[in-house]
């Protein structure tokens, strides 16, 4: 079976150019073959094909680096950021126009997202971009521009409308 697999073209073809060279790999999973348990690996950041590596071969288990977190608290965009609790719903990640309410102190924080001397009205007219970021998972953010700011008299909060940039 092994020789038959060598002759077949599959997504698990071995990349001979990497043999004998130290290189980073991405472990994509594991599986069971007729030869035993294997890691399914691919060279990291290349378009090379995946391959099987038997468990305990090449000391992969002791050389493996794994993240200490799930990256939810790592910002991936440059900012500027407006942090807001967006954890009640994930709908903001799919929609084109968003609206949320903030206290006056939060409106002052929103003003810090724009260049000095550029007010909220000018920022809305110029469509100055900023990142709306979920304060509970700062990795979750979306680029947007300010559309409108109005006072919600019933809730006694500022209503902020933004246009999301796809």
C-alpha cells in the first residue's frame, strides 16, 4: 500500500524538497492509518502539500510550540479603536449599518478615534475610518465610519450609527 500511495497524486504527497531540512510545520490534525497513528502536517506559510508523519517520529511532540491562549485578547487591526461591549449578539459582524447606545463618557472616547481637531460631524462627513472592537474579545473588531450621533431621550444615552467597511 505504501508504494501504491507514493505513485498516486494526493493532498498528502510528501514534499521531498523539505526532507532533511528544519522547517516550521502546521499540524492540521491527526489520523489512523494501516501503519498506526499519524499527524497530518503541512509546511507553515507555504502552498506545499500535506503529509502524514507517524506519532513520535522526528520528536515532533517535544518540539511543538502551541499558543497559550485562543487569541481572543489579541488585537489584529491597527486602530484607532472604540471599545464597546458587543458580546450580546454577533449580528454586528454581518450587518452593513450598526447602531448602539453609549453614555456621555463613551462619546468622549469615540472622539479620540479621530485626528486632533476633527470633530464628530467632520469625521462623519469625511468618513474617517476607525475600528469598532468588542471590549470582551478585542480580537473581534470591524472597520467602520461614523454615520450619525443623536441623543436618545428615552434611554438617556447617545445613539451611535456606523457604516461597516467590508
